[in-house]
């Protein structure tokens, strides 16, 4: 991934600022699935847009349907879940990258960024927990990630900018909790 003015921005020796500037690059990384589907760059959301929307959606859904979960952890996980794309890029199923290779690229990216933090172990563990998807919070955020993608596809479709059916099918495969099935069905009807 080519950072815009990265070498000029990161002249600071402060690791927190370096990590912030690396995360900020997600504002410049457009979501490749939308572009591969024919959406123009001008209309395309960034990975940062998606991460923010995922965190808000996670908070709303958890607060309404799953107060038994650790909502703070869910929000942090949703904000952090795309850190692997900072250096790996936004890889899609259409790219010629195996799931294992994708994981290794994103894992390496995540470690490169988060290892600079004073509490890097906790940050890395949170990302790894999300990636494995085994805890209730991680499984929840995995579904949020796909629901948010489907909601954005619906927005593009409603604006006559995009054919979203394949994105809906991809998201629906992940919806296994009742609250997500309900929200997904309501989204399709709207």
C-alpha cells in the first residue's frame, strides 16, 4: 500500500503518533469490493468509513439486543478489525490470495503497527481474538462486519449506483444469530 506523504508525516519519534498516522491511512484506502463491483472511486467508501460505521452499528446492536456482551470490547474490536489492511491492503475474494496468505499478510501488518504501542500485547490479542471469531464478542463483530457491508451495499443499490445481490448473499452466510437474521431481513425488505 502506498501511503500519501507518509515519509513526511512520520518524522515524529512518538510511537503513538506513528500508530495514529498509520491508522489514518485507512481513510485513503478505498474498499476494493465496491470498486471491483463497478462503483466509481468518487462514490466509494474508505476502509476507515467502514470501520467507523461498524463500530457505531456494533454499539447500537449490542446495546439493544446483546447487553450481556462486553460492549466496550465490541466497539474496540470493531474499530480495530481492519488494522491488518494498513499494509496488506483491502484484499477481496476476487484477489488471487489464499485465505492463509491473506491471514499472514494481515497478521504481519497488524503486528507492524500495533507492536509500537506500550500495551501492544493486549491490542494484538484483541485483533487475534476477532480474527479467530471464537468468543461471543468476536463472533458478534464478525457478523457486524458483514451486516455493515450489506447495509452499505443497500445504500449504493438504493442510489442506483450498484448491483448488490452478491454482497447480500455473502453477508447472509454469516448471519447466524437471531438478532442479525432479523436485522438482515428488515434491511432486505427496505
